[in-house]
């Protein structure tokens, strides 16, 4: 147990130091993922006539929550893994007595810590521009929302890392992620809350992993009615399915990678 703690501590310290070196780039990454704040202005203006199911105040709080969840659930592992496989940089990591995935996990977690000040600054700016949207979710909703956000990151990481396994067979596994991104943008709640979807469409979408990456944790944070049991159960099921498929592809991919002379 102490060995695991020491390894985790070293990994996080190393990758945090690495991420802090790129503070200016981190700010650009935060700004590049500020689409929810743009949608905040668009939807609050559209809700002024009162014809939408959510009020302008609820929409402002929803998209601020979406922005927060989005900052903690961004994943880019497929681009890193694809480059490692294509350039042969995966080989030395396979010689280490630790699964290469933990390098990526540590890098993602360290990046969350490094970008935290920029995220807090932008949220503070939002509350300055929309002071009426300032709210505190309450202790229970904060805990549940934080747990859902952590699970959303795990879910998104597992699914993207599973797509990354196809880099063993194709040169551009990122093309799969770009196709997936089209569904993610429209079905995750990033562009619009699922409350605006037709009932039949929403019932189908809620069985897919997309709403649980953004909409579900954001709804918990800002107080929209949600089915807690169903939400966490679906997240767990997709995580388990993705993990099983990931490990199967990893074992088969390593055989193919070795066969290519790595």
C-alpha cells in the first residue's frame, strides 16, 4: 500500500510540474472550452419570452454548471496514445512495471489541478456579469454533483481510451473520437439541456452514455430534478462495459504491436 501511495505521489508531482510549465497554454485550453458560456448568453436571451421549460435564471445556472463539469471532464488520451503507437514511443513504457494508462491518468489529474485557478476566475467573471445567477448548490447536491462529475470523467476517459486502442490497427484512431464528438456535442447537454428534447427522444438518449458526461452532473449541481438511481446505475454499467472492452482490445492490440516489430 505504501508503494502505491509513493508511486501515485511521484506521478502526480511530476505531471503537475510538467503542466505548470504551460500555464499560458492552459489558459487557452480553458478559453477554448468556454462554449457553455456562449450558450448561456444565447439561451438566456431566447428564454426571455417565457416559452421554454426553464427560466433565464435556471438556464444561466445550468450553463455555468455545465462549464464547471466540462472543465473537470475533458479528456485527450486518444491523441497522446495514438502518437505513442505511431511513433513507437509506447515501447519503452511497456518495459516499465506499471500499466502505461497510469501515465495518462496522472497527466489528466495534474492538469485538472493546474487549470483550477483559471476555471475559478472565469466562473467568478460569470457571476460578475450575471450576479442573479449566483447560487450555492447545498452540501448534499455538492457531494452528489462532485461524485457524478468524477464518474463522468472516469466514463469519458474509459470510452476514449477504448477508442484509442484502435491505434494498434489504424493510423488515425482520432477519427473515431471526432465522429463520437458529433453525438457528444448534441446529446450530452453541452449545447442545450435535455429538458428541451422531445420526450420520446429524451427517453432513448438517457440510456446512452452521453447525458451522464455533462447533463447529469450539471443538473445535480444546479438543482434540476434527476433520477439518481438510474443515472448512477447507467454510468456504472457503461464504465464496466467500456473497461471490459478496453482490456480485451489492449491484449489483442499488444500482440499486433509486437508483431509489427515493436
